[in-house]
C-alpha cells in the first residue's frame, strides 16, 4: 500500500503519492455519486489541485497519509 511507504522514501516518490491521493479522492467521489453519473465542476478541479499540492508538500516532509474521508 502506498500509505505504508517509509518516510525516507516519500520525497523521491512524490509524484506517485500525488497520483495515489488523487485516485483515492476520485474513488470516494465516484462511490458517493452512485448511481448518479459523475459531473466534473470547477470546485472539484480546484480541490483536486489543492490536494495534489498538499500531498506533494507532505511527501517532501515525509508525512504522507491518505485521508479516510474527503469532501467533494
């Protein structure tokens, strides 16, 4: 699991961690949207950018974690 990576490896794997955080968020968003079709809106894209930035910063500080619940 990506969340189990040692802190020492997190800065070098920052891109992977950002991807994992965004994929995790999209999975939660899709699960909440069922059975309704998902529609991207500007606020969601802005939130995704914020999560990507925050994840990269946490990886640099060796403090990456996936949030169990993410608001869409």
